[in-house]
C-alpha cells in the first residue's frame, strides 16, 4: 500500500512492490489509462496531430481529447517537454511552450489555444552578431591575464612589504606598533580601492554603449577593470554609503540616499543612472553589460527617483525604470523594456501588477547619519579587525626556524582554527540573534544606518555562515542547526534531506517553516520590508506540508498556504488569494499539479517501515560525509598555513618575494587539491543519469558529492581560458574557446558544452531535481555557439541546439529541446525569436 506520508499529498492509492528497483520507474503501460472519462475521439486535423503525438510519447494506444495530461494520463513535465518539442515541429505552432501545456492540459483545450491568432504568429527573425576568436586571440589574452595576476599580486605585496618594514621599526614600543598596524591597514584599504578607480579611468576612460569581441585587447582591458573594481576591499561594504561613493568615483550617476545591495559589483558604471531614494535589494543584478555569441555588449540602465528593485531581480542593458516604479522580487527587465513612472511590475520578463513590494515609508535621513555610520564602520575595521593579523605576523617572526617544530604548531593551530570556527560559529549564530532581537521589534519602522540597522546587519552576517550550512545541510543535522540559530520548524517529519546546503535568511528568529515541509535548496527567507531610508522586520512563515524547489525567494507577504509545491525558480505571489493544495511554477506563477504520478510511483516504492529502517543508515552515511568535509577543510588550511609558515621564515631575507611565492604555491596546491576532492567524491567515475528516492544509497553518494565538490575553484579565473581547463579537470566535457563569466554547474560530469559557447555570470546549469524526496538527474547538452545570459537557469535533460540563446533570467525546464538559432525567454522559457547568425570581424559601437 502507499505510505501514509504520500496520502497526505492526495496520492492516488496504488499497490507497489517494496522490493522493486528504486533506480527505475515502473514502465508505462501500453494501453490507455484514464480516470473514468469516456473516450472522445479527435474532431479535426489539429486534434488528431496532438492526440497521436501524445499517444506516441506516452506509449499509449490512444488518448481522449478530454483526458487531462497529468491527472488522467499520468504524464510528467519531462514527457510533456518532449511532447511540446514535437508540437513545435509544426511551423504554425513554433511558439508552443510548457506554460501552454500546463494552462491548457487537454488535447481539445491545447488545440483551441494554439489555433488562436495570438499564438500562431511565427517568432521574428533577427540578425545576431557572432564571433569566433582565433586560438592566438584566445590564448594570447589568457597569457596577458596571467601577467596581470602576477604583476598585480607582486606590486600589492611590494607595497605591503614596505608598510611592514615601517611597522617593524616600532617593535619595541607596543603602542606605536599597534598604531602603525592601524595606519597600514587603512593605507592598504584605501590604496587598493584608489588603484582600482584610477586604473579604470586610465585603461577604459568613460564606458559607452558598444559591442566588442570577447578575446583580444579591448576585452582584456574590460576584464582587467572588472577584476580590479570587484576585488577592491571597499566591496565588503556593499549597500553602504561608502560603497555608493565608490561607484560614483567609478563613474556611476547616483542620486542622494541611494542603496545598492547587488550581489555583483556593476562593471560599466558610466552607463548606470540611479535616482534619489532608490534601493536595489540583495541578490539583484545590474551589470551594464552582457556577453552573447562571442561579443560583449554594453548598454545603459536607468532607474529613477524613489524606485525599488526587489531581491534577486535582474536588469538587462538598455532598460529603464522611471520615478516611483517597482520591480518585484525574483523578476527581470529585458533589453528594451521600460517601467513607466509609478507602475509596479513583476515576473520574467516583467509585466504590470498591482502588488506593492515596498510597503514602507521612505522618509529621507540626514547625510550626517550616513557619514557617522560609515566612520564607525571604518574605525571598527581599522582598529579591531585588521590590526591583529599584522600583530600575529610579528609574533610568528619570533617562532623557531626549526621546520619540524613549527609544523607541529601549524597542525595544532589548524585544528584549533577549524574546531573553533565550527563551534564558535554555531554559538555565535545561536546567541547573537537572540540577544540582538531583544532590541529589534517586528512591525516597527527603523531608520537605516543607525544602531538597530547595525544590530540587524551583524545578526544576519553571523547567522548565514556558508561553511556551516554546507556542513550540516543535506542531512538530519540541518534541522537541529536551523533550530539552534532560531528558525521555527514546527513538526518535522525527518527525511534526512529536509533542507539543502544553501538556505539563507535576514533574521533567523523571524523565519518559520510549516510542519512537514521540505526544502530542496537555495531558499532565501526575506524578513524585512525595506526602502532606501528605513526598514521593518516582519515574521515570514511557510505553510504546512509544502515542498520548495531550487532558488526560491520567499517574503513575509507571500500568498501561499497549506500543501503547496513551489517549483524551481518560481515567482512567489504576494497578492491575490492564498494558494493551497496546488503546485506553482513560473514567473508570474501559474498552477500545476501538486504531484505527478511518476513521483507517486517512485516514492511508493518505499513503505513507512522501510523508510524508518533506512533513515539511520542515511544518517550514518551523511555523518561520514560531514567528517570527510571537515577533514578536507582542515587539510587545505593546514597546507596553506604550512606554506605561509615557510614564507614567513624566509620573509626577513626575501621580503615581498617570499610572500609572492607563498601566494603562487597556495594557488598551485589548492587547484589540484580541489580537483582531486571532486574526483574522489565520485570514486573517480563519472555521474550517470539516475532516478531514485532519497533513501537510496545512490542518492546518499550524490549528496556526498555535492558536499565535497562545493569548492571555490569553480569561481576562479572567470572570463579567462583557464577556467575551461579547470572545468575539464573536474569532469565537464568542454569544447573549444569557451567563455565562462561565472556560471554555476552542480553536476559537472553530466554536462557537455560545445565550441564557442558563452556563459554569463550567475547562470545555472543544474542536471538534477529533487521533488518530494524523488531524485532525478540526466545529461545537459549545450551545442556550439550557444549563449546562457545572466541568471539563466537550465534544468536536467535539456538539449540546446547550435547557436540557441537562453535569455536573461529564463528557466529552461527539464527535457526541453531548444532548436538551433533560436532565442528563448521567460520562466518557463518559451521560443521568443529566430536569429540569423552574422559573423563580423570588426564591430563599431
């Protein structure tokens, strides 16, 4: 019989064998199965085509035109994606999408919809510039990038070394020594920040709207400036008045009291205009450029006064938001879109809405308040945080030169550091939010840049430690960790995978998860309503028996309740009726089945008794994974400290050269270390497409792979020819001349990427899904010359034809086939246009 926990999801009763192979789905029957509907034959050629195509996909003898695709025929999104691709084979239905399938879930309704005049129009055919660099341009640019890395590191260390010589002149006077450490830390902070500003103006001057090829001298200057301005220490103050001043110095036109919390530093700053009292919230993205088909395109972004950009939203180039406008959470503006004054838009691409995403007063605060707050931050940084590593450096100078003696000290220091970080991090995350929340009252408005704002910022920082989430996530331990730091989880049905490794919040004490709810990964709990001048804390609650897919932003005013499935990258509604007993997908969202038969059948292979028996085994396996993760962190830290111990030993004799060699050796060891860690996490094999429950050892090994492969090296060398080399080493099948500006790939050995592919930053290539405890994975194949725009998300079993484009913030659903030379836009992605590749060697602005 079906387990009790499936009956709570309104599962259809069925009888299954508990001895069935969990890695396989029950094979589809060869006869038509309905839920009691009478057989209704097709009435015209359109319905005949759809009915016969669907029967062929589902392996049925025939289907009724009134049968519901999911409820009656038991279809799932992967099968329907294949059906949709076949439907698009008819020229007059080339724009058919998964949204159409979900909104018109019978043959009769779908045929009527696709015959509508608005749907039969063939997408426009537009020219698209494409560029294929020569090997000389590709590797020549890479050589210059290596030279930059080396020169910038050496010059920075040379300046730092001169500062240390000055500091050490006061070794006999502790007070003077401390003061010189403070001055040196301040000098390096402002020196590196100032160098980034100066070199931007020297190398580029003022950014202008233009198009230039990736790989070559023009791109090299672009890359150098991007690297400099994003590694300047001032970016640690993201969202502060000092950060806004930094962007102004780089050429951005910012109004008074502008708050910019974007996840990435804007690059083409001269093309960005933001008005007074405007806020761009966390995880939003305004870059001023995009990469496509071998070119960098730069263009203006204009945001007016008193505007609001929500959490996780993206603005492409050539977009506008007029004064008083709003762009909702998890939304995007595409090239050429503009929001009129006072209007609110949301979705991807954004459309008008009546929802209010910033229901809080925007009363301006004084400039003095902002200046004083920033000065206090800098004083804390220069007098408390940074001087002590310099003082530690002076201490280590006096440690014995005997290698065997110091290596023991390094081992002890590494152990104390790792253990102290884990234990101390958990204690801080558990204590500080509870302490600080005594002074923070939900529902009360507070001004930015004051005492309460500082308390909220500190508790958010200490309770969102990435390493701790990775350590405890994907295991039973994550439930206890989240409760320890303040999340209210109500009644937990322990699955061993209740949460992933990357859930975040703004205030843990105000985050509540309903009973028996499961979260896949990437949940962001918004606990603040915020404007450019004030904020208000609010309680954010998820309903009972929900399931969350990946990359979901959930706000305090989200309108979902009991028994809701929130699909990957869904835009959670904040207006309208409370949604219950449904699934939601897309942006803006629409309703889908709460659970499909395929997942019911897969989950039905495990009875309640078997699940309880396997959970301790899963916990043991996850525990071993956690130990291996901690050991890997210990080992890389030990190797790093051992290298720097030797560097400090030779520092007196070699000066900055010793420090430079230490930097080089640290990189030279870290890269192969993390490659080896990735490979060993898979047993030196490649991943294969799988379908299993979370109680199958196959999935446990996959969880271990996620934990051990969560390394920083995939973020190294973005925009250089060296990142594809690292990607090949960790298992990605990569073609020639790949441009990767900062993609995220979760299962490297399930991904194939062709020649001359362009990957923008923050695009996601995810070869798996996890729904209700049903795990599926499959290959992703990206053809030659394809482009993934910023924040695009490609799911498993997707095939991108040659030259196809996944546009900004789109979600390409599982199993989709993107035809060659097409542009796909939206969430879920839909055919937007057909392009004609145009190869040009020289392009003017």
